[in-house]
C-alpha cells in the first residue's frame, strides 16, 4: 500500500492556512518527495504533480477535540460555532454560494 501524505491528517489543511493548498507552491521547510497522482479524465488518464509530505513545520495533527472546537465552512474554510442553513455554513452568503455552485 502507498504511504499517505502528512497533509491528509493536518488541522491546517485549508487554503487560508497552507501555502501548498492555496497556491500549489511547495512549503518552505518541507521534507517531501515529488510524486504524480493518476486521475481519470473524460479522454483517458491525467497525471497531476503533487508531493508526498513526510514533515512540515506548520503540521498540526487534526483530532476530534480540534474539530469539536467549531465547524469549518466548506465554502470559505472559516471556523464557526453557530451556523446557518442547517448549521452547514458560516454565513448566509456562503450558503447562497454553495447553492449556486451546485446548479
């Protein structure tokens, strides 16, 4: 089985916290190996450049305690405690944006 990147278990894996997610630029201080991820496309396969991260200076292990300290808005990645539209989004604006994206 392939090794998983450290990013999948990081509490900072959001665009407003991580340079790699925000701009696809390798993070200074990383210990990582360049890789390619195979994805399906309409006309066959597509290979996307990525990294297998072994160590990162901004890594914080995501835990149930961190997740219960508030929810993360799936639209803007902000942490919130009292949500709108069934508690899913931090604001009415984000709830509207999510509905527009689904259309």
